[in-house]
C-alpha cells in the first residue's frame, strides 16, 4: 500500500494517560473501535512513518551535484534511498474507563510485511 507524505501519522501522542480526544485530533479517526472482554475501548490505527519529501533537500542535492561535477550522486543516491524508506505498522490503543490510554500494542500481520 503506497502512501504519500500527507498520509503519515505522528504517533508521539501514543503514551499512557493521553486522552482519546487528543489522539483522534492528532491521528484522525481510528480504522476501527471495539470493546474487549474487559469492557475497555480498543482503537486500531495504521501508522506510516518515514521521510517526507523535501524541496530544500532536493535543491541541496542538485547544488552538490553541480559543485562536485556529478560525484555527489555516488554518495547521495544510496543515502536518499535509505532515508526515503517508510515503516508501516498497525497499533491497538487500549483505553481505560476515562478514555485515557492504558496500553499501546504494535500488531504485525502478514499484510503489513508486504
């Protein structure tokens, strides 16, 4: 599943005690929201982390290409390929009775490994 930089989500809000309304404001609505056997709310999010496109970085690489007569490509291209990778994960956010985060679990499924 290819996603653009605007689809990336900042999961720094996912820590115990964070209120659910703040999580939704930061990450958007969950993929699903259910109740577990302990009657706790469980929200599921698909998180994409990675290196967002940058005009400034592209200009810097172009300038380095010019000043090094193209030699920068030998270093810059592999570096950008590694930096441009994205990490995909699915997380389950478990809330207490006050809708505050109780626990966050990362889920790995065969679909996520593609």
